[in-house]
C-alpha cells in the first residue's frame, strides 16, 4: 500500500497523475498527502494534494494543490492552485532551475 493511502485511509485513490520523480512522503499528522522531488543542491519540491471534496479538507477555503520549494531550514517559495495543469507547469519550470 502506498504511504498516502496508509496515512490518509479516507482519501481514496489519487485522481491526478503525479509527475515522474516524486516520492510519497505523506504523514498522518499533516493536513493532506505530500509528494517530494529532490531538486539537488539541498532543495526539495513538495507537492501537497488535498481532498477533492472541500468539506473533507482541513483548510476548506484554500486551493486543493500546494507546491513549495524547501530546504532543511526554510521554505523558499509556495504556490497554491485548484488548477493541476498550472501546478504541473510550475513543476517543469522549477525542476529546470
């Protein structure tokens, strides 16, 4: 069983296709499943995918997808959107930097 399904058993199946290179880094104490890609040079790209149903979200008024660049010490960027294609475009851009 994948980690997000173990950590968030009521989440259901992932309804978006995660880009290559992301590993499941979900933890039940977080608000939603998280997937991480190593960008090198100590940077990680974290993709948070919230529940499709806003009523199940901890942050009901926030967008469903969250993307952040982080190091061990600080989050250096955050983008939120309900448009997964927008998130995918940002992942391509950030992965090339």
